[in-house]
C-alpha cells in the first residue's frame, strides 16, 4: 500500500518492525518528530518511550536498556550527536547493541536548525575517542530510511555495536509516497544469547578477533559486569597488555573485517560510461534525475549511491569504476568531506567535488553542468 | 556590494527591538520589556541558550536585541555567562551579565551548569522565562510542565508534577531568588532593581504564557498570569540568601478554573482541579511556614561572591 510519510515516520515504523522496544530522546529539530511518533506508536504499551532531560540522558537510558536486553534507539541532530559522543564510546567498549539516528542539519553548533546539511559524515565515524570503528549508514529518502533502519538494528544486534544511521533535514521531514510493502527487507536479526549451547566463557569472550561475543543481559542469571574501561573477557578491568591488545583488536576487527558484508549500495552502471557519479544521502535524488536527463540526451553515465559510509564500501566502489571510467563526480551537502575519504581508494582517478553547504540542495542541473564540463583534473 | 542600513544596524536603547518575530501574546516579550525598565538604563550582556529567546535574536534584518547577546549551547548558558562575568569583573565593567533561558535550558538540560554557577555564587543574574514547554521545537513537555497538561509528548496529559525550581535554587543559598509576574509590573520592576543591586548569583523565575503551546488567546496572556497569582498557583515571593522569605502578593480566592479554563492544554480528562487545588494549598502551607520561621526583614544585603 502506498503511503505518504516523512523519513522520520519511516524510521519509527521500521524500528518497530525490527523489534525496537525502547526509545529515549530529547527534542531537537529536525529529529523531534521521531520522538513524537514513538509517543504515538508506544501508546499501546508495546514499548517504552522516554523524553529525557538532555541527550546524555537519552543515550544513557538506551545503553542501560540495551545492556538489559532491549532493542534501543535514540535520535537527534548534530548538536545532540556531540552530546552522545562519550556514551557512544561506552557502547563501543561495552559492545552494546544500539541504533542512533542523526537527522543532520547545517553545522557547526546550532548552525541552521531548519537548514539542511550533511556535514556529520566524518564526525559519525570518528565520534568517539580512540578512533575505533562503528558502522555508519546514510538514508536518501523515506524508503531507504525504512530499509536502512532495519539494517541498522540487524547490524547492531549481530555485531554488538552502536550503529549510526544518518538522515538529514530533507530526508527526515519531507513527505514522500512510499510503498513499504514493496521494499525488500532482510530478516530481523537478534543478538546471539549466551545460553545458546555450551562453552560460554564470559560476556566478552571470543576465540578469534572478529568473533562476536554472545550476549548475556546485565542483571540476568549470569553475572555480567559492564565497564567503559579496558577489560578482559569477563568484563573485569585489566592491565594485561596481551588482553588489552586482544580486546582492542577485536573492536577493530569485528567491524573492519566485515566491510564487504556491511556494504549497502545501489549501482546503476553503464559499462561504456566514462563518467561515474558517486553520491549518498540527500544528493541521491538529484543525481538520479541528472543521470536520467543525460541518458535521454544520449550520454553514457553511471551512478553509485552509497548507503554504507563506514566502513567504506570499497568493493562496491572499485566495481563501479570500470576500465572506461575517466571521471568521478561527487556531489555532497558539505565541504566535500567524504570525497576526501574516498580519494585514496580511487587514486589515481581524481574526484570532482560538487559542494553545497549554504542550506540549499544540489540541483540536477548543477550535476549535469559539471558532467558536461571538461574534466578539471 | 552595499547593504541597506536597517534597524538592526542602528544604535538602539531597547533590549528588545521593535520588528522582532516573537508570537503575539508571548510572555517572554513582555518580560524583556519589563526587564529593561527595571534595569533603569543599565545595558546588560545576555547569554541565551537554545530557546525561543535565541530565535528572537533572529535573522537579519529582524534581529531582536539591542544589547550584546551570546548564543550558547543548550546546556551551558550559566557556564558561558560565568566566563563573561569573570572577564567583565576583571575589566571593572559594571553592566550586568544576564542569562535569559527557557524552562528546558533551566530545569532540564542546563540544570548542571546552573547549579554549579549558583554554588560558586557567580556574579550573574539568571532569569528563567518558564513557558512550561519546549516551545521552540514543537511543544514537547519539560520538567516544568504542570501535572495533567497536554503537550506533543504527553498527549493524554503529563503524569509527573512540575519541578519546583525555586526550592532547588534557594537550596543553593544564593543571595537572591524571586518570582516575576508580567501582570504585576511594580513588583516585577522592584525585583529587577533588587537583583541588579545585589552581587553574586541571582535567580528570577518568570511564568511566561505561550499562546501557541498553552492553546490560549494571545490577548489574555497578562490576564492568565494575574489569575495564576491570584488563585495561588504562582506565588510571588522573594528569598534572600536562601533563608529569608517574603511573600509579595497573597492569593485572593480566585478559582483555579479562571486560569485553567482559558487554556486548552488543560483539557485532558485526567486534569483533576480538586487535586491541583490541594497541591496549591500544600505549596502555600510550606511557603507560609518558611515566611513565618525565616522572615525577610529590613535591608537585604546579599552574600558577596568570593574568589579563591
């Protein structure tokens, strides 16, 4: 059935479908309607919704609920992600499944509360001290917000990690026609329980660095200790350098070794095209329209839309760069942040950045014009 | 490129400029005008966190303030004001530093920095214009929202009682704390004068009607506050050094319904006027008890801030 909904409504619908039963949030434009939609959705008591006193409390509550076994979500915008920062580190260290939606707006600071921007693409990845990875997805519209919210919960559950889903003011608040039933969805995944078979050796015990420890809820029948300090397989603080090295290598390996498995993208490749447009988030719609326009004019052009930003979808990108590709164009609603992240992968090809950060959107015409220009590189 | 000179570029004697974009009937707007009158020509520096008051600062050319304004992050107006006032004192400047914050930035996210600045007795006037709602983000509840009131996050009426921020702040033993009413001009001006003449941390609480969130008529805003004071819901009182109390206006038996019936946020079936009335009586028993036990008499000298 086709419905008319915002990206924020799509997030809430998908979260509930993925099994989310705990939401805590603090009002902020343009994420507030996720909070108010959850108030309606959980009015029947099928989940807990709390409006907290600030963002630190919102993510703290979610971490507590998730440690106890809930599927938790919090949502904010750039200023709120700043306040989430320390607790995201706790969720990483404690390997707590958690989904965070960042409805981006113009930054820095208050920036443009009602103006769009997608400048959190690097901040989301490097939000916590230490530099350890966490998966970051980016929605383009209500439909992808729906699909990726379910993906985000599944990734959080399977790999016991916080996951950030990026949206933006236009994705979050624009009403679009969506047929949720037509969206191909993954099976809903749940964390692997500690009592599923023998050999459980503690809440953080793994055999190989990339293994995922089985989950026991804190306060359950098994003693679980949770700490943001460096700890061993039992959750006890350790000074043993071998154990420290093993734990931190595990935090890195469990995400980075699955980079290909975590790739979510949509590729529309013309094998003879010499120009490839790579995009994500709010630029996707304009890119699709630009590609259609150029093809109508008889021009060969390829498009790669990235839904996974971190880890970088390197395989999808390399596959999209056929031997014919001479130019890569990348529109972004920021100062060209993600292009910098992709340059080492695409070298020696240069990336022609289209940057817009005045609160407006990149138009299809701007993209056509750039593609029609001689390559600058 | 030349830019036409507008009102935003002109020197202006008013704290709140004409041509701002505040809603009709906004209690904060009236509060800012009374603040200016009470300051008797002093030119404050304002520290304002996220709230409608910083939207008032506005986009060119409707910039709403004629005095220096620091827009702070939501949680840190009292901290930024601490920095401003410390340097102002070192420079021997005498104009006051004023935090102008909503209830969200005071009762909720800003409470830690507010409490710490009060505990250190920073030389700041902190004014909370309390509209009992997150007005700027679409009308969500705050911990200042009264029991039973409908907001976008309490569609059936709020279950919890309103946080008593005056008791929290007076527990810090700050030199001066008082409540302000836009319907009691002389009382309002006197309290601003007292605050301005006192050194150290001063906390003022202004009940501020929000016709959008309260679902009331803009032309009834002043009347609403008058009813709130007369029925005893919003006591006008002062506390010196956290231990000497004075009530300024006593309730006159006006029914609570005069206040609640003019606001559609009070239409939840769960609103129990009898219960609310008993809460008001409890509040007055406590206040009267404090006034009797620790009356404020004579000239009030605030505790001067100390610097280590």
